C-alpha cells in the first residue's frame, strides 16, 4: 500500500496509524483512510489501469492494501449495460444499469469485503467476522474460505433463506441472533470489544468502506473515462452512496476524468428511509427509525454514514427519494421484463425510485444516467410472493389449446 | 468497572430534560461528553460512560424508558 498516509477522523481531523480502529479516541467520530494523491497520480494513467486485471483490483493504487496480497475471487469489473428497453419505457435515451449482482457472491459487498479480508490477513487476524442482513455474510464467508481464515457471521434470525444458505455453504460459524436488528447490532459492537476478531463492519470499517469506491471508478472507465450526469444508488447505512462519490472525485482530482458534475441520487425503501426523510425536511440531522420494509438488505434504521450521505446529496444537487413499499416488486419485475436482469429488493427500490426521479423531472431524456443494481434476485425469492400462475394442462394437444386460449383471453 | 460509548438521540420534547445529569446522580455513572449537536427540534449527544457493568445497563435501560434513543457509537453496524 504505497500510497496510504494514515487514518484520519472525519469529525475532528485527528490522525491515527494504519491499525484496526474504527472510532476516534477523542470525539468517537469515524475514521477514514487518507492517501498521498500526488504519489497516486504519478503511478496511474488511463492506460495503466486499462492494462490491469478485469477485476476491481485494476484500481489497486486507490485501495489501502497491496495488490500482490489481494484475496481476489474475481470481484468487480461487472457489466455496465445500455438499458434501451427500460430507458424507452421510462423516457431515457442514455440509461445504463451497473449490474453488480453478478459478483462472485451476487452482491456489491464482495468489493469492500475483498479489501477487508486482505487487510485482516495483513493485520494477522485469524477470525473474520461480520453482522449482516444477508449479502455481507455470504461475501465474508466466501472470502474467509479463500483466505483460509475462520469466519463467524451474525444475523437477525428472520432473514431470507436464500441469504442464510448462500452464506452457510462456505462453512462459516453461523449465529442467528434473536430479536430485532437493534439487538443484533448492539450485541456485536460489544463482542467486537471483547474478541480479537476482524469484524469487517466494526473495527475494520475504515478499510472496508474503501472497496466500494471501485463502483465509481468502474462506471467512469466504462463510460469512456467520463462521469455520468446522474447516479441512482440504494442506501442503507449510506456508505455506498458516499463512497461512489468519493471514487468519482478522486478520479476527477487526479485528472483521469474531467468536469465532474454528477448528481448523486439516493434511493431508500419507504419503510426505512431515515436519510431521505432528513433530506425532505431539509435537516442535517438523521433521525433514527425502526425499519419495517420488504427490502431487508436496506433495513438500517440508524445509518452510520447518514450525515455524510446527506452532505453528498447537497454537494451534488442530488435528490433523496423513497420507493413506496408496494412498488418494490414492480421495480424488480420491470427490470427483469425489460432487460433480463433479476435483482433483489434493493434493486427494486432503485428502479422504482428512478421512475419517480424521471416523473419529477429531476432526470432528463438525454442525460447519461446510471442505476446501480447491487444484489441478485435469487437471494430474495420469498419477497416475490406467489406470483406464478402457470397454464395448467394435461399432456394432450386439445386440452393445451383450450387452456392457452383461456389464458390469453384473461 | 467498565466504559461504554453510546449515542443518545433526544426527541424535541425531551431536549430540556436533564437526562445525562440524572444518569450521573441517580446511577453513579461517570458521564463524559465527546460530541453533541442540539437544536430545538432534536438533538444528539455522543458520550462515554464509566461505571459498574450492571449499573450502566440499568442506567441505559432507564434512559431508553424516558423515550431517548440509545445506540452504539458509530450508528448501526449491520449492513446488507
Ligand atoms: C444489495 C445491497 N444494496 C445496497 C446496500 C446499501 O449499502 P450501504 O449500507 O452502504 O448504504 C446493501 C447493504 O447494506 C445491500 O445489501
Ligand atoms: Zn475525532
């Protein structure tokens, strides 16, 4: 990690060495990795990046770990698709879907977890742990397996089966915590104090968060080294939203792209939209809520990066928008039926929020718009409910023809 | 004895209540405020508590019972 300087408190600016720490000793503010951008700008060019591997590790100069040590299960450099069908339905000529649901464990979480696992090995941790609403734990279990580490994953007991089995298969110790999200959350902050484990989203958080910047870099590179006019990003803790913006800013500061004017929109589900709520009332306080949403992966009531995500909305003239609960499945189906991409509930939130942004006139027909699809539909099958109504037939021609005709009439 | 880092979020109707003072007096917990932002509509305070484990637990249960939200510092850590 030749270009890393230190960890710095986002609130009071205190400086810390590169260690597994997540909060400032003085003000308890969050810590962030600080880089030597002059040295990065000497080391990278469009050509050097393009010559790198077809994974997120082509951007290793912007990450707080050594490329040679990377625990890489081939995460990143996922497709950016010109969504002509969906675009024409919504009235957008230049709509792109960043399909991050095709990562190794089927969500964008592989990006931050790949960085964190690498860093955890460097710090000589033996146990990789997390507390998760589903996607994160699958990724932690897979990366831990690849790194030869023990893994412990904690999750609220009422999670979707697809997420539980999708994590269990990699062989972690699974811990189902009874109670609501708050309980699991508090319990794990205490555990992190008492065990020498690399908790990816607690004591490893500063390193973890950096991995998501690659979703900004990739989109800019895939658009021909240009930032889009609009990004629509799903939000839970707000971290992803702020880190995509940080990625775009870094590319702009170093001169890999120019003229950064992207509006960073944030999409949350109606039943858990504390950041959007603050945006709408014009407050810079995020009032915590009790999550009650179909989009379990976005069910964070007290978002850690909420205030920073609000700052990004202000700074970029973005809009915070919520998807009504009963439109989440519509969003999933719309994307599937127009573009052949099956996303999970978080993606449904993004698509139906995108629709609202167009209706509100926030996004214009000829503007380059990127909608981030960050998780895979196969993991949240339960959310779809009973929506399949097949034509019932015996295996004979007459019955089938009659049944088909009846089905086509209705 | 142990220490605990917490964040209290006050709804507007409780902002004028001396919750932190009472936590110190009634529970014998040492309170050390590190960061705060209080407006007329709501407020939050990030602080460190020092005291007996059981007493801190009782104290925080009492704070929560007043209607003030108690969270670990740094917000929820659960993510997708
Ligand atoms: C599929 C998916 N999309 C988006 C998010 C939101 O990320 P963040 O917590 O960084 O806002 C999550 C998880 O939290 C997720 O699982
Ligand atoms: Zn600080």
